């Protein structure tokens, strides 16, 4: 495949993780033709580290932290306008295995899919998935449980997926207003609405910190709630959950999903955690999203 690839990496105050990510990206068996780092106004010495250690990398420094949503919006826009055929997108805590990009591009060519992603595995225990994978009513946690080798209709976009430029023509750029914790899911819905086919290829892997400490299974892993312990992250996750339900669900399904959301989070915060203040914070954020009010965290 002769088409040019631009890696788009979004970072914010995590220069040590970014260094690892860049080393993995630049040492690929099929390296990207260009690497663009979008710096969300980091204050931890990230700009200096990039100048000193990675002078070959283009840096787009934003004037303020715009979250992952704003970072990917601006980075993908820059790469698209520069004429690259493929965008390889990831957060700064992703570490692609050496053959990842080469295999993704081969899979894209063979399948003719315009969006192909790698399997995201736990950096501390690569036998585990970094994020639980729901298949029907089953929650998969192990790489060995994932079948078949190509999973149509499933993808972790910001953890090493490649997107063809034609996808942006059809779907557009990420929604900056979502800030963090939801813009990837929103883009996933938009891909499906636009009829863009996508898949995850098991033989392509990206290492990533696991999310087991954030995912709280209920009722024998039949239901899951998310609680990071970080009020800012949780606010945006809950707010954006409400927004996504408002935007992509209608009629009976909308009512059922809203009811399920209230039941499981009320059960988690009031029965398991017995924390009324956290339940009120969840309710406030969720209702903001349901009303379409994408206010920033105060």
C-alpha cells in the first residue's frame, strides 16, 4: 500500500507515557510517513521533551486543554488537510506492537474496510483485554476468549485504529464539545449511522493500561458501571452518557436505556457504595447530558 499514513497522537501532561508511545510508533516495521503530536497545553515539560528527543515529530500545541475530543478534532483535521490517505490515531498511553501498523494496513487492503483497529490488551498482563468486550450478554476479559480473529462492528478508535481520509468526508471530525470520555463512542455511533464498516483485527495488538479498576461489574458481570474515583473524568463520562442516549436512541429503547442507567447507578451508589453525594453528582451530570446541556465541569 503506497498511500501515506500520518500518526495522530493526543497528549496532556503525560510525557513519560508519550515517550514510550513515540518510541513504539517510530520503530514500527512499517513506520508512519509522518507523526503529529497534539499537545493539549501540557505543563509538565512535554514541549521541551519533544524538542530535545523527537525533533522529527510535528507538534501541534493547543492554547488550552481541549480534552481528547478537541485534541483528536484538531489533529485529525490537520492530517486530513495535509492530504494523508490514512490516519493512525491514538492516545499517549497506547503502545503498539512492532508490526501493528503493517498488519492493520494489510487488513484494511484485504478487507476493503475504511476503519480497522487493533485488539487492545493490558500492558501489565497481555493475556487480558484492556477493556471488557461485550459479546451478546457475555463480558469477555481474556484475549483467548476473543473469537474470531476479525471482529466486525467492534473497535477501540483512539487506541491505534487506522481511518481512511474518506471516512472524514462522510462522518466528519470528533465532537469537540464532548471534551473527554464519550467522543470515541459518539464517533462509533456516527460511523454506524453513515454505513462505514469497521472491525478489530486480533493479530494486531496495542498495549494499554487496563480498565479493571474503573469497571465495576454487577450481577455476575451481566451489568457494568464505571467509576474512576476522579470527579472530573466521572462528570464527563456520566454527562456524555446522557447526551449519547439523547442523541442516538428513540422511543421505547430510549426509555429502557434511561431506566436501566438509573437503576444500575442508583444501586451502585446507594446500595453498594452507600454514598448519596456521589449519587447526586452522577444524577446531575447524567441529567445535563439528557437535556443536551454540554456544560464544562466547574
